[in-house]
C-alpha cells in the first residue's frame, strides 16, 4: 500500500521518545457521541452498521481530526467486535450498553467459541483502516485498538456492563484453569487482529483494559498483565503500542517492562508519581479528568497548561484520563486541544 | 449511660496502636443483604422503616455479630440520612439505589437546605445506637458512621447513583463557591451528627468517602479532604475515627496527617505500599477483594492468611476493601471471619 508521508507525526515521535515541538494531543472516544455530525449518523444507522460499513467508520473516524483538530485519528469501532468474531452474540442496547445474551459460564460454553480467521470475520475493520489511512492522506497518524483480554472476559462472562464485574471475577477465582483457557483464546485472536490492523494501516495500536483497575495487583498480573505482555511482544516490529489500563496505576512499572511505547494513565495519579512508577523509557499519555471538560473554557485552558507543566513535554501525549463524556460541548473539546497546541516550550 | 466493660476490645486496641493477640475483623456492609434473616425483615419493612425503627435497626446490627462472629457491630443506617435531615427528599428504589428527585443545581436550591437540629432529625439513629450498645452488653465495640461531605454532595447534586458523577463534578468545577458552601453545610451537620453518635454509644465513627476515588489528587484535597479533616479534628476526644475513601490511595499520607486512628483501603494497593504511603502512626483496615468471597472456601482461607501476612498483625484490622456483595453465601463470609480468628501470631 502506498502511504502518504505524514505531515504531522508528533504522536509517533512522542511514542518513540524523540524530541517534539509540543506534545501531541488526542482524546479517547474522540470519534463519537459528543459530536453533532456523529449523532446524525447514529440516528440513521445502528451501532454495528456504523462499525461494519468502512465508509461510515472512516467518516466518523475523521470527524474529530477535521472538527476538533486532534493530532491522531483512532478508528471508530468497539472492543466487543472480538468476542463477536469468536462466535458470541453481542447486542448494543441504546442507553444501556452492551448485552451478550449467552455469557460464558462453564466448559461447554467455552467450547462454542472458536479462533476466527480475522480476515474473514474482522476484515471490515481492516478495510475501514485502509480507507481511513487513504482519506487522511498523511494529515495525522492512525491508531487502531483492541480490548485487553481481561476486559473482554469481563463482558463475555458477565454478559453486560457492571460496576464490580463480580460474576466475571468469581469465574476466574473459582475456575482459574477455564479462565486462563478463555484468556489465551482471546489473546491469540487479539494478536492476529492487531497484526491485521497494523497491516491495514494502523501506525499505533492501543490496548484498552477498561476494567484492569477492578483487580488487585496480584490478580491483575495473573489475569490481565500476562496476556497484555503477549500482545505487546507479538506486535513489536508491526506497529507502535500503547497500554491503557484504567485504574491500574499499580502496574505502571510492569507495563513499562513490556516494552510498550506508551502507557495511558487516568487522573487519579499525579504525573510525578506516574513517571516515578513507569520510569523514563515509556511515553505517558493522559490524564485530564473528562469531567473537567464541563468546566468554563478559561478553566480548561488553565488546567491543561498545569497538566503539561507537570508531565513535561518529553515522552508525553496529552489526552483525557478516560473517554470523553457525551455531554461535553464541542467548544470545550476544542479548547482542550487548542490549549495543548498553544502550549509553548518557552512556558515550560 | 452505664456501659458494660467490653469483653472483646480488639478493634479499639488495634485502632489505638496497642498490642493485640490477633487482628480484629469486621466487614463493611456486614449488616445486610447477604444475610437470610435480614432479607426476611426487608420483605416486611421499607428501607427507611428499617433505619428509623431503633428496634429493627438494632436487630439488623446485631445479626452479623451473632451469626458471622465479627469483632465489631456497625449500626444499620445509610449515609443519605444526612441529606434527608438537611431537608432533601431521598427515596430508595429497590434494585436501583437512591433517588433524590430534587437535586441541587443552583443557589436557590441550596437555600432550601438547612442545618438541622440533629437530635430532632436524626434522634432515631442515636436511639438505635443506645439500644444496640445495651443489647450488645459489651460483646464487641460499636461503630457509627457518616458519609464524607464529597460523597454526599455527589448524591445531592447528581440526584442518583452514577459511574462518573460528572454532573456533581461539573457543579464543583463551574460553581466552586457554591460547592464549598454546600460542603461546609454538610460538614457542620456531619460533625454534630457524629458527636451525637459518640454520645449515644458509638466507640468508633467511620467516615465513608465512597466516591473520593473519582477525584484527582488535587481535587480530592480541595473538595473532600479538607472537610474530612474538619470532621476528624472535631471528633478528637469523642470517639475513635476511621477514614475510608475508596480508590483514594493517593491521599493515604494526608489521611494519616489528620490524626484519624484508622484508614480503610481497597484491594487495588498492596499492603506494603499502603503502609509506606500512610506511615506507621495509623491503623490500616482492609483490603480483601469482596469478589474473592465468591471463591471456594479453602481459597478464601488461604487468601486471608496471605493478606494478614502482608499487613502484619500490628495496627491492622482485617476487613473487605468495599462492602460485602449481596450474592455471597453466608458460609463464605463466616470462613473469612474464621480465617482471621484462626490466624495465629506464631504463623507470622
């Protein structure tokens, strides 16, 4: 595939630890629900139509690049396309979230799953990436993503969102051998999926472990980190990688130990402590409290400057500490991005 | 009031930093939804009937002492009795949680609230404490509690439970002066309320900041810690105190700085790191993952021994890292308590 040279490669340079004029900025969930143009598409097409139609996915992916001015595009998709590709039914219930009507509870359920041919089952994501890459024409880098195996297990066993995912945890604690079998199947699928994303045009892959912070440090190592480590290992040479395990500040040192290029952090840790835990060989990404985007714009700009002051401009990507909230005015999201762009190295 | 001498004062000695034969053990939310005898009362009486009838509240409070063997009783009540006493309507919707149909949004809403006479509005809690104390007849110490002002503000502004409490946070970020006025009113009420609990028989008061972990370290100091500090200060000489701010591991040092006797921690921090942050002058309480009580009993017992090994037996109270889940079998809760009681200092 012919790839246009990147006009803005700030994200890639920051991830490689190279010098940048200013930190790159993007926002988790930037393609989506707070953007009026997205909401129009949402009214016309179902969630999976939006994911599975490469033209729609590309349009949604590019919206925040054009309308908010972020330094990277992240492909519009969902982490649950992987369980779906492995043979599980996944529904998206408007206003309620995902529903997997036949959750995994025992060995029999597990035997219904399979290791898919990702080109056959997830080819639509690869097509969307290739079309997006082409349409971006080198404006900004393109990020692909996947859910961490632990987070996918949470949904596959619990069957829906949960504050505690206690059924998923009980499954792991009472049937650990089965849990590890499932986690390995998800991991193998995810590796093939992420490699396909890199081939299709993703410059970076981010692994989202949204529920990593529900585990104790010891359980996180056992049920999450060891599978994330396999994924990061397998992707070396294919693309740059970022691990975002929400709430799992305690594992920053082992995340850095995987050799991933970046680690996302939430706002519940100070930049100084995160850097201390993570060491100097990984780029930190974060950690603006998404609720802070509901502040008045001058407050947002001030808080962004303070955030960059605290992180420093080296090995740092400005981002939120979790996904953007649906009720954030577009102007406020723009103010966040602008504040990073206005940050001059002289002020540091 | 004549008070029977305590036959089991392990909890109080652990909180004072005195030597104990073994760590005391109790469980957050131990009086409640996993106990069949509680469920029977729940079928007959509404939530607030159970709280407001001192005879019922006493019966529920004592159930886990007699049936599970914990080393402390914690009064059956709810943190939302304080907003209720300040003039807000609070409903408990079965299976959904609390609903405050007229949440605080502006100055006008705030003016409808008042600083209550706690004896008049919350006298039923004091009566329940006194009756419980009498009925316990010195078997174990009695814990009273209150919500931290930040957590109460969350419900009073958001009007219901939430994963992010983004409306409550937006209120604080966009109208900080009003937020601080509300937090101070809650604090003043809470101090009077906790002093009343101590007078009525509570040996210990625990302040629950269930949503402290949603704030950044800086915002936690501004919107939560400074009010918790006032409460702990005001209670010195009245009773022993424990701060439990779920997820706010980053503030352990400042919690210890308040002079509180204990700090509760959740399972997302190792005992060693918690001790390092908190220093040696405060008793740590926690931090068993509540979902781990869904493991097979031998696994529970093993994990409890490992937990105590990691914390050590000095200045330590065995507890969960959050409330017990409703689907925990009573046998498993008992196994947790027994494992602590079986822990011999020789094994340490």
